[in-house]
């Protein structure tokens, strides 16, 4: 078995008196397409933030290419670059698309503005958005804003190749989109996995059946702070796990408790 790219061991996280993650073990391999699923409020977004180094677990250990991470992302340089696409795109409304996508380079590189603009245009072409660099987020549709956030997540600094994201974390990338816009985003996720300058490994939190089936190879289900099931996408339809059966059928009756 290959060495894990990312490994979480015994990860627990509490907010007040609520335990959202309870001793979670999770392994991610290079080139993998992993979907994390489960009912709302089960710690899916929290585990993405922990992987990204934006939040620290209360208990447990995180390993990146076999190296243990201590602290948050700003406390040291990880051996691999990790990019994150937030659920609501999280663009700066007062900045143009160019300034949003190139934000890291404008703020933290010595590259001339013309070179940054060239790199921004390259990333925008990769997500199918040529010619929108001078627009503002308010001038874009929801699906276009999502794609701009993808372009920003895969931006790399040529002055420091270690900054190139090797892993992308997607938090509900198709949330709030109509079925056609969702299909565009799902296709783009797969295209970026294979594209030069894209990211070959990704982890996605999603509720949507089509997104799970079209973008994931392996699925992990979280419920009540624990991993309740994991398997391939194809095993979704053959497993007799009652939580998977209830989740994908949408039934109210079953082991997953419906919030009143």
C-alpha cells in the first residue's frame, strides 16, 4: 500500500458541550477523489478545516506525507500545498476577479502586475472563464463565482513551487446551484484533477447524489462524530449498511435521526 498523503488519527473536536468529531481516523492517498458525506451538522466542514490547517483538533494527530503537523497552517510550512474552495465561494466583493484570483500573488510575491495578470488569465481559462478578469463578483452568476473560487484555489506562485496546491478541499461546491450549473461544476472538478496545473487529489464535502456519483471514487460517511461507513461509489448501491440506505433514499425512518 502506498504511503498516505494525508492521515488523520483519532481526531476529536468539540464546540462548547457539543462533540462534532469523536476519534475520527481518515486516510487520503495521492490521486484519490474522496467524498465525505453525512447529515447536516456532523462535522464534515470541520474536518476539511482541520485538514487545511485552519482549525486545530482538540485531540488526535495529523500527518502530511508522514510528517506530523503541529499547530495551524500559519505556524509552519506543510510539506504539501493544500487549497480550499469554500461553500459560498468567499470572494472579496470589492475586488475584481483578477484581484481575487491573484490575491496571494499580489499580496505575497514580487512578480510584476503584468505577470500576475497572465497567470490569472491562465487559471481563468482552465475553469472556462476567459474574459471576466475585470468584472466584480456581483456581476457573475452563482456558478461563475464558484468557478472563480476554483481558479483562486489552484493559483500557484512560480517564485515558490512549494506553494502549488497538491490537494484541493471542496466544501459543498454545488450547493445552491441548479442541476445544469451543478453538472458544469462536477465536470470541472474532474477536469482540474487531470489538467496540468490542476490538483490530482481532492476531498469533497457534499450532500448531492449526482455530485457524489460523478466526482468521487471513494466515499466516507460521518454521523454522530464518527466514520460510520466507507467504500467505493459503486458500493453505495450494493451495501446493506442502514445509514447509507437511508441517506440515499431520503427516508425519514432509520438510524439517522431527523432534526425536528
